[in-house]
């Protein structure tokens, strides 16, 4: 088999990374990993994100609500009129929402909700599931459509800083959560129905690893949902149906799992980092949980 020099260099860097992380355990990530419930909002909670003032925002998929959580209170700020699923706070303080109707922007100062232009090849893109920003001002977003384990036709797109939309691939088995590495070189995608996480070269990547490959597989539950990469390079993945968040090192080896307590619901949907803690949305009971971290994760 012929492998290019660039691909070989990328594979070597992965092997070196794997050796560096050998022996890590879940206690090195979160100590006793005790989860504490901080809010009960009801609804099918998803898409947690923090603004610059430290406020936590979540969305309710079935209720169409955008919620702001202060202390243990859940305040409904607006409704999308559809099904919001993912969110992130932009540098200007607005909240981008991956919604069934498309890409929305909510201004928490004015309370204004607007739809952003999202077109590809003459098609208005709708049915968004999740989204992640890169350090260039671009946005990756997933559209699963009717894809499944037997119908690999879900799509991953990239919207550049100038607004142009690029198709990354249309061969996924229900693409769900998406995350961008800190250096902007790699995109990780939760291929939900196939119970695997894929590693893809980012748009404009210049590093040696230009290979698309299976980063890791998941076990238990239904499949990997929302996910984030912490500043230490670890990947945290909501394992829907298993009442846990999986943690992987930079080489794709599972370090362990952060389990919610017995009284929690099983539908862990998504996560966010803030102030050295992991925040977890659970959809069966509409709750938000918090786990203190022993890492430098701050956002």
C-alpha cells in the first residue's frame, strides 16, 4: 500500500500522541467525578453554551424554547417556532441556533430572533442538528435528514466567514455533534447511528494529518451526541441513552466515562465547559448537571 509522506507524518504524530497519553484515567479528568444537579427546566434539553458574563444558555428541542439559566432558575427568553437543537455564543454576544428551520441568531440584549442566509447549490438548508465554530470565523454544522445506520446520506457543511457554504460530505449515518480542535486543523464528528466518531481534516488545514478516519467507536446507549474538545485536547462526548459522558484522549483512546447518578435520566444530549467544570444537559427529565474538573478547561 502506498502512503504519501504527508499521511505518514500524520500517522506518526498520532502514534506519538497516543504514547504521551498512555496511562491516563478518568480520575485525572474529574477526580471523583461527582455530578450535581443545578437546574430542572423540563423539556428535551440540548445545546448548552455560556456567554461572556457566565450565563448558561440551553435549548428545548420539543418546546422550541431558548432558555437562560441563572442560579437554579430557567428563564424562557424566546421561542423559535420550531425545534432548536444546538447553540453557541458568538464573539458579539449573539447566540447561534441550529434549528429545524435553519440557522438562527438570537440577540439577548434586544430579544430579536432572526434567520441567517444558508444556501447550497440553490437549496435552502434546514434541519440543522448541531454546530461548532472554528478560529477563522467559520461554522461547521450537521444535517442528518433521514439518514440512519442503513442509510448513510447525512451531511456535514462548512459556512465560511464570508457566508459561502461548502459541503464536506454527504455519506454519514446520522451526523450529530461536531467539534473543532484547538489548532483548527481537525474536525471531529459524531456519526450517531454508526456509534462512531470520525476525524476529518478541517477546511484550510495545513498540518500533516490530511486523512479522514474513524477516531473511535462508542459502546452502550444509542450513539454519540453533542461533544466538545477541552483545552487539554481531550474529547468529551454525550453518550445518548447511557446516562454518561465519554472522555477520549487526543489519540482516540477512551480514558473513561463520567456517569450521572441513578436518579438522573438516561438521555445525556450535550455538554459545555465553564470555570473548570463540565455542564451536562439531560433530556428525559429536562435537567442540567455539573461536574467539577481537574483540568484547565475554562470555556
